[in-house]
C-alpha cells in the first residue's frame, strides 16, 4: 500500500525521467550532444523507466478492471494544451521524416544528429548506416513494445486484450522490424511479410516486382505470398474471424493505435456526420488505390504512360504523397491527441475498407447484445475508437455488424453488465478465452475443499 502523496511523487518522477530521455533525443537532434551508443542506451533506459514508473503509479494495487479514471480531466487526454502540443510535435516529426530528413541528420555519405545516433544499431542489424526509416522503425517498435506492456497491465485479467496485444507486439518486432532488416543484411529485398496490398500500395510497382523477381527463389516466394495474402489468406481469415484478425491482432498501424494510442481512443467522433464522412472517404480512397494500381500495372505491361488520359506515374506519386504520407503518417498518428487513435484506420485505410466490406457481408463475426442487461451507461460508445455508437445497438438488442468495427473488444471489456459479446457464428470469443482461467480456478478450489 502506498499513500496518495507517494503516488504523486512517483508520477512526477516518471515525468522527470521521461523529460530527461526525450531531452537526449532533442539535444542530439540539435547536435548539442554527440551521438554515441551510451546516449542511445541511456535514452531508451530513461524512456522505459519513465513509462514503467507511470504505469506502476496508475495501476499498482488497483482492483482488476478497466482503469480510465480522470481521462476527462487530463489535459493530455482531453484535447487540452498538452494534448495539442503533443499533436504538433508528432506532426512536425512526421513532416521532417517524409520531406526534410536532412533536419533529422540524414547525410548523403555520413549521417549526423538523430539519425547518426541509430547508426551503431543499424550496422549491427544490417551492416548499413541508418536511414530516417530505420530510426522511425526503431521508435515505432519501441513505442508498441512499452505501451503494449502498459496496456497489458491495464487490462490484466482480460485474456482477449492480453493475447491480442502480445500478438501485435510479436508481429511488429519480428515481422515488421527484425525480419525485413535481416533480409536487407542477406541482400534480399526489404519486405514486411504481413503487410499486403492495398495497405502496401507499392506492391505492384515495377521496381518492387522487379526487386522481388531478381532476388531468386525467396524473392519470388515473397511475391506469391503477397498475392496469396490478398486473394486467399485474408478473405478466409476475415470470413472466419472478421477484420480483427488483421486490424487488431497483426497490423502495425492498429498496433500503435491500440497501445500508444489507447489513452486517446475516447476522442473519436461518434456523430452520424462523422459516420457519413467515414464512408465517403474510405471507399473513395479504396477506389483511388484500385485505379492507381491498375494504372501502374498497365504502364509496366504496355510501357504506355497514359491510361484514359491520366498519367499513371503522376497518379501514383500523388497517391503516395497524399494517402501514403499525409494521411496515414502525418494525420494518422500526429492527430492521435486531437481526433483519436484510429483516424487513419477509420477514414483512410483502403485495406480496412476491403476487410470491412468482407466483414459486413461475408463474415461469421458479429458483436451480440443483450438489451435486457443494458443500463445505458454509454461506456461502450465512449471507448469505441472507431466512433461506433455501440450503446444504441445495445439498447435495441441488435447485433453489431459494422464494416468499420476492428473487433478490438474494448466495448465488451468496459461494459459493466456483460451485455456485449464478440462472436464467430455463435462462439463467444471472450468467454472461450476467459473460460480456461475460470474453470482452472474452480477446479483448484474444488480440489482444495476436497
Ligand atoms: S457499456 Fe454495457 S451497459 Fe453501458 S450502455 Fe454499453 S452495453 Fe449498455
Ligand atoms: S464496436 Fe467494440 S469491438 Fe468494434 S471497434 Fe468499437 S470498441 Fe472495438
């Protein structure tokens, strides 16, 4: 047990340690400190210690259950000054990453500043100096790992939340980060095997197909794996489990939204207007991705630059700029503290659009509701990061089969009455995952009494 004043002290200490860790990055970016392995290690050490202490003071000795206390009154999580400042910092970082990497220290022959700080790690993994994307990959993976652990502690006891978070951490570290870096070390093309078209919008670009086919048997295998993901693996898994198999268990964008973005999930807009905008935007972007890809394939097959009077190269580069960089990166992550954590997944991701259509019309997945138990508290709607007004379905006792639902299960987890159940054709996933534990406790209890 520890007192309130001790809790405040631990909280402030966690802030102070975090500021020291971030200051190291900041000073190195400004070239006031020389990059070295020591600074890199200290920076990660301080940031890890900061999140660990913060998590400790938030959840230590608290009863099992969902802990979202004070979320409305904190400046960071309620679009206050700190939240807006964080939004600016993240947006600025993304702008540098995409368009001004030299500000981060990218050099033609030698790096400096922030990017040079990651050179030793890059050399150790792939025998090449770091790029801005390597730095981004390390920070992204680190964020999913430490905030993922925080998320697991927050939802401790809820196996669905724990397992799917372990899953996104695993896929991010192994599939999105380590494997592609080792592939580069082995002179194979960079490839994130869990990333598929149209999220991976450059998959059919002639340079990518050429790289894969020039890389021998393994390269060809990666190409056919990508095709199988689009046409076989993804539709089958979506039929069986809904789009959550990808959006909440595998995808890196979803992984960051669920872990680092968790404190901002309640900021999603639940209005009908936002739902309308969501449908217009996401399906328009999907259409654009399809047209752009047809254009790219057409040009690579025929050598002709124009399709129906449109330059396929110009369309491809505008798509990369507007959707690949501005929407998915700058707005998608930079706006977490302002628009909520799944802005990209909800309004922009063409992959989510395809999975959503499959989920809506050809999937066994649904969220069932028991209106008799609902007390209309609104927790479910409030914490739905996709802006779904879950309560209105629960009040009517209607199943939720929405294209946008990513199956994160938070609505069911925060419901105090057990109204909502994630089901695959009558099989309750939450119950099944949690049953193992319950029956084990009952069994051991029976043994003890006997
Ligand atoms: S959280 Fe549960 S009880 Fe509250 S409104 Fe939603 S379904 Fe009803
Ligand atoms: S409806 Fe529930 S499971 Fe679906 S996205 Fe919203 S909170 Fe997650």
